[in-house]
C-alpha cells in the first residue's frame, strides 16, 4: 500500500554522472560544457518520453571536487545554463572550499583543486492526485471503545482503555495509556502521548500538552 501511494505522489527522478578528471586551473570549459549538455539532453529526452511537460522539468547540476592529492571528493552544486563560464567555475571552487570547511573543519584557499565527476539530477514534477478526506467526527472516540484490559505500562499492571482502530474516525482523540487494535497490528499508546486521527484516517501521535 505504501509503495502504491508513493508511486502516485512522488516526482520522477533520474541521476546522471560522467567521469571528467581535470585540474580546475586548466579546465577546458568547452569540453566540460559539452558533457553537461549531453547529460541535459539525455535527461530531457527521457523525461519527455515519460510525458513530463517541459515546464515541469527541473535540472540540478553538480560536480565532484577535491584538492589535488586527496582521495575523497565532495559533491558541489553548479550553476549551468548551457555553457560553464569562468565566473561559474570560480563560484564552484569557492563553494567547494566552504563545503570542505563545513564537512572537515578546514579548507586550504589557494591550493590546487580538481574536478573528478560531473553530475546532473533531473526531476520531473508530476500531477498529484487529490486525497479524499473523511468528514470530522469530533474528538470523542467512545464509538470505537471496546472496553478495558489489564496491561503493563511503565512496569506496573494497570487497566487501560482498548479501542477498535477500524471504528476510529477523523478528529477522534485518545489520551494514553491506551491500546488501539486493528486486524493487522496493535498500537500501544503510552502515557504522556495523544493519538489523533487525521483527514485520511492516519494516526498522528504527539506528546500531550
């Protein structure tokens, strides 16, 4: 069930990567731009074949970078609009150094950097189906109350309220401790928490105020 709902609600996503090893000081902007355009065209063709409208396509470009001599790369977002400009490359290096500082606690401004991989993540925004909403039944859950049962909570044997999960309705509210039974599961609501049924029948459990 969850996979089916996810399929209906999620956007399409395709990820592309090409190895492109080069020092940023001597990077051939024309060559790397051509590789990015190739990935861009492939991504657009794929999404259009999946019936995604042009205006619903989002492209996120990035590059894997490192200081020369390092073994690990960092993925850094890249501004790209058909051609990689010197200014965009300068911002890429600066963003890499800031991210390196964040992740590793230091950076080395002025040290040689190199490009390792170029990347593109392509998103196709899909039309989301409207979810049906149940009518409100108010906070009182007594229509679903099955009785009480002796159970262990916090190491003590106490009487707790038991509810039929199939009988709960939107906006019903239960204060723990309580037990909610369904054919496929049992929900144990501990003391200090409340359970509220939302518009789609989902249980929302939160700390009590």
